[in-house]
C-alpha cells in the first residue's frame, strides 16, 4: 500500500479554496485532507479536481455525430483530458434517428471507459427559429423513438441529458423523461417566459448554453433568457468571448437567485486537440479568429476548453476563483447526478490537476507523483 502526503500551494476541494492543507494519496487515489503536515511533500500550484463538461460535441479531430462509436467517444474524451477536462458528456446534436441510435449504442458500450460519464442528446426536438447550426431538415417534434432511446440508456445505467425546446415537446413527454431520471434541459427555444416556466414545472431542471439559441430578455418580455436567470434551476453557459459577451456572463452569474446553479460548458467541436476544420452535415466548418463558422456564417459550436473558460471567468467576468472552479467541477457534477466526480476526496490521481498562479494547466497529479518517484529513486 503506497501512501504519500503532499501539500500544494493552494487546494480546491470541489467547494472551497484552501491554503495550508495537505492531501493523503493512497494507492493512486485522494483519500483524505488535513492541515499542513511536516512530513508532506511540497507541490507547487493549485490542486483541483479535473474539470467536468456536460456539452462536448467533439475533440481530437472527431465529431460525435460523424463517428458515433465507443472509439470515437474515447478519442473525444482523451483530447479534452489533455486540457484538464477529465469527465465529459459526449454530445450528439440534431441528426437522423439512426445516428442517435448509434450514439446510444456507443455510450452503452463505452460505459466505464475513462472520462465518459453519459450522453447529451441536443436536439432534434428544438425550435426551428432557434436551431443555430442544427440542420433544418432534421428538426422535428418529440417522438416515441427518442423517448424509448432515453429509456434504453437509463435502463443500462447511463446518465442522460436531453436538450429540447418546450414548444417541441408536451408537458407529459417532459414528465415522462424526468421519471426516467434523465436531465431535461431547455434550449434552442423561442418560448416565452410563461412557456419556459410551465416546462420547468413539468420537471425540466436545466437550461442549455444560456443566451445562445433562445428568446432574449427585453424590458417587457423576459423571454427564455429571463426565465432561466430568474429560476432556481441549473444552466450551462459558454465563456469564450464569442458566444456571450463577458459582461453578460458576469451579470447572469450575479443575477441568479440561488448560488451554484450556473455551470461552464465548452460546446467544443472536433477542432479542440485536432485540425482547424471539420465537416458537419456535409458543410465545411472552419476556425477563423477563434470562431467556428459554418457556410451560413453562423457560429457552429465552440473552439474552447474548460480550462480556458475558467481562466476567462476569473480574468474577464468578475467571477471569483472559487465560483469559477465550482462552475467547472462540482456544479456540473451535481447537475448530472454524479457529485463524486466534482469533489477532490475519492478521485484517482489521474483525475486531479494542477494549475499555476495564472490558472494555466501544468499537468495532472499522476504525472507529478511519477516525477516524485523518479526523483526519489535517483536520490
């Protein structure tokens, strides 16, 4: 049994930021926190659970819609792990029913693979007016086939988030999905605040990429955006400087009526850890000045990592470091019903990362321990 106490400069335990704390590593896992100890090995940097991302369309040159296989999912997860994200919901967007079937089969087969924590089904049951880059030919109302697919995933013990527009599903359908313990997230919607509130009452518990692809908030009509901000439900948000203005990200975080309901998503595409272009629906998507643009000139997902999002939250939006780290770890973990993956104690060392003083990723704890072993052996 290998035991080692280490003391980082700072430590984030999934909820709070600490200095002067030590961490006990036993058999490759964090098992205990303590006040600083004389026998602890000093490790520079900020120690934190690796990031959790509930909306990942692709990575490593692979787009899930194009490669809905266990191998494709693992390439995506591995690409994001390189940037400090250790748990992802691979995300299949609006497509043919057969593509969703394949993605569901792949997720069931990939259950237990490193970093893959379920499936996010984003569309096809969305509003045509707010479809974004989703193919208009494939948008359709909620149907029994999708509900049955969600049921099949849940029967296999797979976590599911499903993004839908409340105008594309009935309250009974939303309630049916919730009874299956799927996380119903409202997005790609042109709904009024009243329709949004009815969907929340039916059991929806989340919103997808706040501000993007939803009816805006104006003085006389809260719209979907206002309904989400005023609610006590979870919401994802993209912080890349392109999808939402930094000032609006900060405003939305501060405006929520209860804490720890906003979480960071990347909405990342195949370009993260891969080439600067890919195909989606037969269209060429290219990275231009940090933006992924489709043939219509619209944003087509994002080219950003959770690590970059955390840094931008702190540097540009007025969000505290503690809150930014929660938004990338414990809050999304709680939202998807897997709280342990957002906490430090209990995590394998491969899923714990280190950031420097400027919040740049320096590596994972497993690599640090490997270096310590090498130094000890050399000494």
